[in-house]
C-alpha cells in the first residue's frame, strides 16, 4: 500500500468526516498531496495524530512532523510529501481552505 492510501485508510478507519485528498503534484513544488478532514470531537482529532504516525511507521515511512499537537481545533501532520489537516467542524467551516484548491483535482475515494 502506498503512503497516500495508507493515510486515507487511517483517516477512514477513524471515521473522520468529509475526507478530501487533493493531488497537487502539478501545482506545488513542496508536496504531492493535500488532505483535509474533519474530526467529530477533540479525542478523535488527537487520535488521528497517533494513528497516522503509527500507520506510517508500520509502512516503513519516516515519522511525520505535527503542528497543533495541543490544539482541539486543527492539527497539521506533515509527512514531507503529504500535508494532512484534521479540523474540528467549526474550524474547518471558519477557515474554508477548500476554496484555495478549487482548480486542483481531487483523488477519487476507493470503495
């Protein structure tokens, strides 16, 4: 399983909502994918940090950097080539960062 699928599967297993994966390989020289998701509560948001970290380590990938570890509203997980954002619903609605990516293709969700 490749890295982006491992991350997406982990977020899905956590039952995060509105998971969107943008393929920004043709738009950004800094990262390949930009992920946005919503946690239903602070506990789920915090769990996403540990679960993604563990999933990546199990796959042989480096440990990601985490910003907002103590936040209950927004966590950014930087794996180097993939940026994962986990928001509370309120914070996601407030920042509406999807508007920055309207012209970027989304990866289709596997069923």
